[in-house]
């Protein structure tokens, strides 16, 4: 997967994650985090396009941040468990998958404006 710089929360003026892998093709989105044992605390997976996610075949829980075309947070799903399915968010264009607990740790809220960091 292609590695992009991290994501920064402009609204709260703080980093969200330092490293983000991009999953922007059908097969990369399909594989997602399958086959991984964990997601590092300061690492994320950015799926685009993406309006919902599933956790079929996963072995650990994650947090999911759904973003619109401008990288504004439109929905937050904390602690989504293996086997679960998120809602479908029509305003979302992408999903940032994060280590469980990251949403609380970095104080993300709906309406926060994210941007790619240098």
C-alpha cells in the first residue's frame, strides 16, 4: 500500500496519526486490514471511496472515522468489533481506520476538519 503523510486535526490543532497507508483501489480496499494482527497506535488506513466498512475476518477491534470530500469528520465509530458492520454514511467519501481508542485519545469529534500533514 502507498504510504502518505499523517493526518492533522485543524479544528483541534493536533495530530491524529503520523502514518497513513492508502487503500484507493478495489483490491486494496477489499483486503484492508485483513491478515494483520494489530494496528499501531500512530498508524491508520485510509480507504477511499468508502461509505461503510465490515469487520468480517478481523481479529481485533478498531475505531473508524468517516470523512467527506473535504476531509471533514461526518461520523465516528468507536470500538467496532470483529464480525461487525458499520452503518452506511451517505455523506462520507472515505474512512480512516485507526487503532482502538484513538478517537478518544486524540479527541476527535463530528465536524472536525482534517488535513494531510507534512
